[in-house]
């Protein structure tokens, strides 16, 4: 699976990081970092929750 982030929409609210900390990290300067290019299948539920919780709908899961 791949995760796509629209950084123009992202406000770094950290809800994605709470839902899936193995994939998302909010940095000290309030920017979002995606920690892996290919997300393993066992994180699908967490990743979909992060996508659902994003208040700006800046996250999209593919695959």
C-alpha cells in the first residue's frame, strides 16, 4: 500500500500520527513526515483510520 499526502491541505493536526505512528510523524516544526514508502498490509486498519480522521482529508491510501 502507498499513502499519499496532500501537503497543501495538511495542517499537521497529528490525528494521523495517533492512529498510525509507524507511518506518520509530526515534526517539531509542525510538518508531517511519512515514515515509509510502502506500508505493510498489517497496518491497513490503522492507515485507513488515519485517512478517515484527517480533518482536511489530506491523506489518501492506495492499494
